[in-house]
């Protein structure tokens, strides 16, 4: 561990992993409660269109283009969700299919498309995280934590019953739009680290762990963050020792923790019933 932290890139990787785990599980809890777990997967796939568009336009900062595309997609997704109010998963399917299709068309028709290193975006590479990306994660983590502190109770009502929140006079539509935009930005910032294929797991799995053992909403949030950080550190260390992809290793660590938590919970329940 000490040897690993002697390298600058591993120090940045550790900071990025911790910052990512501070905000992603908080959003993941709201997504699970809102029954929109697939939203993270949808926006992560749409981000590939942002990568392709950045390459086509010849933009040096592809991450910025990706953030803009995902934010626009978040807004469009909210409109589609209201069009298909009773079938919200249809809106996500439309957006995911459209985003992937657009990405493939842009990549195939662009002469530089063959030079795109898709593995970097599909699977992530935490060891190549730059100082700018760490600062970006710090900024979005602060924003998420502040919004959570200020709007926790309001968001609790909105995610559980949006219609009731609207009747009570809460700006549920505006809150939903802001939430989607925040989700989009967080996902865009996490893509270089966790990868498009695994970013949703890094958001949702800690939330499931926290919801399994947490008593109350606040406890669930705190436990989700704690287990997210633990899994990120374990995954980062194992990735360094084994030479495996960091995003995939962190995801496996989260799955292992989730399995252990469920087994312990089942055993405890069985003992209490005796």
C-alpha cells in the first residue's frame, strides 16, 4: 500500500476513487428508490456519443463535450419520461438506443474514428486520471453533498411519490430536472475512471448494500458511502497488485461485499426466528 502511494498517478487514482465514492452512492440510493437504476446505465451509454462527437469536431477536451452531451440527454430524457409517464423505462430505452446508434454512426463515418481508443472509455482507466479530473470530481462531490444537505427531505418526498409532492406544492418537475442533470454530470466525470460499462454498477451496488443494512434513510446514505469507499480502496489496491482493470476490480469488490452482507443478513434473520 505504501509503495503504491509513492507514485503520483496512484495518489491521484486514490483521491479520484474516494471522491467518486462520496457522491455516486448518494445518487444511487435515490435512483434505486425512484426505480430508475437503469438511468445511470442509459446516460453512461449516451456518453459514448459525446466521445464520438468530440472526436469528430476535433475538440481537445473530449470530457467537456461528453458532459454537455449527457446534460442535454438528461433534459431530453425528462421530457420523454413525461410523454411516457406510465412507461418511464421506454424513455430510457429510446435514449440508450439513440445514443449508442449516434455514437456508432459518428465513429464509422469519421476518418479519425479508427484512432479512437474505445477501451479507455468502455472500461475506464483510473491510473491515467489527471489532476484536472481530480479537481472536477472534487467540485461535483462538493455540489452533490451540499445539495443533499439542503434538499434531502424534499428529495425524499419527490422520489417516493412525485404526484403527492406536486399536490403539496413542491417543485417536483424542477427538482427532477436538476436531479437528472446532476446524475448526468456525475456519470460524465466518472466515465474516465469506471468506464461506460461499469459506471452504473459503481453507483447502484453501494446503494443496495446500504439499503440492506441501513435503518432509516440517513443511515442508508452514510453506509452506502462508507462501503463505496471501502470497495474503491480494495479494488484499487487489488488492481495495482494484479494488474487488472480498476473499474472491473472495484465492481467485483462491491459484488463480493453485497453477497457477504446478504449472507450475514440471512443468517441473522434465521437465528432470530429460532
